[in-house]
C-alpha cells in the first residue's frame, strides 16, 4: 500500500475540506469536522490538533474516514504512491 505520509492537523483539515467537511467544534486538543451527506446523514470525524500526528492515529483516522469517503480517493492523500 505504501508508506504513510507525516501529516499535521492543518493538513488533515485541508484534506477533509476538499471532501466537503468543515470545522464544527474544538474541545481541547481535538477538532470535530462535520458534513451533511446528500441523504441527510451527518458525518463526523475527530482529528487531534497536533503538529505531527502519530502513525497509529493516522491509520485510525484513515479507517474512520473510509466510512464516508471512497478509499481510492483518500489513499493518495495519506500514503506515498510507490
């Protein structure tokens, strides 16, 4: 699949904004991103506000986001292309 890219929370926000998410709320060091799907479903993602996010957390956020976004669209933004 490739190596994970090192990402910051600002890069996460940028990635998910391109998929229609917007910053909904922030509590402490976590940012809540939200969008409303065409069927009316509210979709929420949580991102830690860290300068560089740990690899395990990156994988977890990727899996969480794959519930709402096609993995083939998301993978190039999370992984280096070999």
